[in-house]
């Protein structure tokens, strides 16, 4: 008797297990087939946004994240919030009591797990990142319906100079079409927000007069990336002129630091030095050194916040201009170019590993030989004054890198 009942229990347990499996399997299949699980930059953004996102709980989350908690605080929509600069700017705004809502499409240009880790970091400080694309005007309009953003910090972009030869359309999609989509929504928002956005030092292109000043030529880009950023500056001019949008472009100079972008030299040099892999160090065709005006992330964040704080209100309403509005472009650099070989020497000391250097001619695929920012305009208007030298900044980067990757485990992926 006892034996039989035991068998029965077993068989019913097996049945339960079987049906649970089937049920979980169905849920699994449903989620993998549903468009909401796709986070690719190229997937049609309008397909998923509102249907899967909208809802009272979601709106509550959006509102809570964008709520201003300090007197004279601002409410900022930060695009590219899971990116390197976006994460740091969002955290800094939140710390001082501003309302911050993030937006990011979590594309796979580089390891998305780093973006997810940054998202988790922001989540803990109360910043919610909506997963969506700046090309999704419906989603953007919905966000502006829920929150009357006073400012937009537009940092979403397709970055990288060399990748432009592999995937040119992603630059047009994010840096041109995406920018226009965002500005279209901003110009018809009531009230219109003031917009601060990331341009790039690469717009100086083949300009050889140093240090680069905002008034210098920027009509000879050396890469498609640079060309789309320059196009962005011209598009900004148009929206300022026609619709009275307040627009400030920031030309960033080689930003580096903790939580940085893995496609940048200081980042993959660190990874490859630790692995004992040789690293390519470019020299110019005349054996001249290649140097960069490396700018530490905390200095860039201060510049971004100062740009937001000094931005005047947009003047338009109902999609119409009511008066002249502010239009600015600033260099945000460090005014201290460092040869890339010196960068490697600093990394060797910090990592206590000798680098295998292989000197190569710089290929003509978009990189320029030298960047050096004249920051006197940003100094005057924004009180911008970088304080971190490359040695100090890299020390902080390396400390973060080793704690995040544990000396090279995660970076092996
Ligand atoms: C930097 O730019 C300012 C204009 O903003 C100019 O007056 C100054 O001469 C420039 N400095 C150098 C060293 O070129």
C-alpha cells in the first residue's frame, strides 16, 4: 500500500513538473518573440515603445525620476544616459537635487553589459532610464506630455571615428536623424526646453592652427563621425533660427575616466597591456607625435552642468519663434595635449606591467594627429576650469578598471 501511494505521489509530481516546464517555456518563447526584448539600435523603434511602455506604473516611475528636489532645481531629460558621459552627468544632476530622466537605446556598439551596470548605478541613485530611441518621436512626445522638462542634455550619439567606415548609416541615424527627431519634439513642446548637446573636437578636422578656438575653421572634417557632428551644429543653428530653441553645443576633447568607453585607446590599451598583447601606437607620416588633449570626466561634468545652468530659456511657443534665442558652442578640453606614447608610459607605471608597443603609421581613416583646446571662451562664460591632469585621472580610471574587471576576467569576453 505504502509503496503504491508513493508511486502515485511521484507520478503527480512529475506531471506538475512537466506542465510547469511547458508553462515557463511558453512564457520564454513569448518574451523572445515580443519586440520589447529587442534593444538593437536598428530595430524599428516605433513598434514597441508606447504599447509596452505606457501605463500608470511606468508614468509614475518617469515622474518620480524627473521630480525636482531642490529649490531652483531643473528637470532634465538626459539622452544617452547609460553612456559614459551620460551616466556621470545624470548622477551629478541627481546629487544636487535636479530632476533627471534618462533615455537610452542600449545598442550593441560596445559591450551592453557595461551600459547595464551603469544603469544599475543610476537606478540606485534614483535615476530611471527609459529604454528607447531618440528617433522615436512618439515616445519623446509622450515623455514631454508627462514631464515639462526645463532642459535636455542630449548625449545620445553614435561615437567612434573608425567604426564609421564599417557602419556609416548608424552615424546618420543617430547623429543626424536622431538629432532632428529630438529637436522636432523640443520645438513643439510647451514650454520649449533649453538644449545642451554633445558636439566633438573632431569638427576641427584638418585645421592645423592650435590651440583650436571656437572661431577656427571647422568645415574640413576628416571622418564621417566628425561630419555628422558638424552637421549637428548646423542643424542646431537652423532650429535656433526658425523656432527660437536655446541651443548649446559642447565640443568634447577625448573624455576619459571610470566607466569609460571600451572603444577608446586608453581603455583598450589598459586591457591589452594586462593581457600582454601588443598595442598599436600611431605616429604621423612625418614621424611626428600623435597627441590628444585628454579631458577627465569630472571636469567635463562640471562643464556640462555649467552649460545647463547658464542656458537661457528657449523663446518659442506653439512651434513658433517669439524672439532671438541663445546659440552657443564651447570647447571643453584640458588645454594640455599629451603624446599617446606618454599615455602608455603612465599606464605601464599604474598597471606595473610593461607594454608591448608596436609603432605604426597612422592610417588615414579619420583620426587627426593633434588636438588642443583653447578653452578661454568656456572659462569666461561657464567658469570652466579643468583641474585633473592625465596622471591623476588615469590613476582613478585604472583603480576603477581593476575593481570592475577584476584584473582582466570580464574583459575577456
Ligand atoms: C583663445 O581664444 C580666444 C578667443 O576666445 C582668443 O582671444 C585667444 O587669443 C586664444 N588663445 C590662443 C592661445 O590662441
